[in-house]
C-alpha cells in the first residue's frame, strides 16, 4: 500500500467559497477532488454534472476523481472528458457490462475503479481485478451525505486488500466513500484503504475551519 490519497467530496463544499477552498487544497497538496455524479435513477438524488467538472478544471490543476452513480455509465463516460491521471468509478450494480465500462475509462488515459455498494460482495469484481486500477468501497448507501458508516466496511476492505496482495497487484488502490470521519480514518487505513473520500464528517465539518480540518485529517493516518 502506497501513499494515502485524499479526495474531498465536492458536493459537500461551500460553492460560495469555492476559490478559497481550492486555494487551501493546493496549499496542502490535496490529491484529488471527488465528483459525485447522480442521475436520480440509480440513486434517489441528482448531483454534479459535466459543466461543474469543466469549471473545476479551469480553476485548478488538482485532478478529478469522478464517481458515476448512474445507470449504464459506459454510454456517458465521454461526456466527462476524463483526463490522464484522473480516476473514474463505475458501479458494478449499474451496468451489465462492467468490464466494457472500465475499459472505456482506461481508453481515455484515466484510471478505472469499480464501485461496490455496501451489500454487494467482492465476488462481483473477482474476475476483473487485474484489469482495473482499484475498487471503490461504499461504506454507506450512495445518494446522500451525512449517513453513519456501516461497520462491516472494515472487514470488506481488509478482505479486498488481502486478495490484491495475494495476486501481486502492487498499485491497486482501495477507495472508501461514506462517512469517512475523524474517528474512522485510522481504522480504515489500517484495514487497507489508501484512497479516502472526505465529506461533512471530516474535511467539511462545521466544527472546524477548512484549514483546521485538513490539518487534523493529515494527522490521523
């Protein structure tokens, strides 16, 4: 497991303070910005889209980490114009052609993750692990911020890390998304996660300034 990657969830960011937020991200070398794209079909919510991604790229060089929480993602990947070095995640539950979807991502030069809902077993990605760059494990049911983490997530991460290590997948990342709070950051990293999506329970908490929250987050792993 390599360097821990941090990816703040931009649907939790204060849009009125976006330039200030991006300036702090650059100052503290935040790795990625997590973009939740929701269609109101795969999940009961609608969130961030193509124009938001384009504007963020105009404002900062921090790469995007695009999470497609939508049906039939393989038909819409090109809409987001993925760039080399960025990550794009597609849900195993959202498509009949997960391998095709992830390979469509990789053809753009971006890195492909397969995302799994909390109740979806690791067996759903067993036969494509060598063909993707990692797995996004949802620790809450996708759709809304502020949910409590599902404790079984830790065991799921640990089991996936063991499988990746056994297969010699040295650059394989395990991203975790959903209530990655100050209390859970270290346990998640200890279990094998190395790519953390941060929201209202950590980096965008109301109890601390954004700068204080970033510093506290970096102290915990």
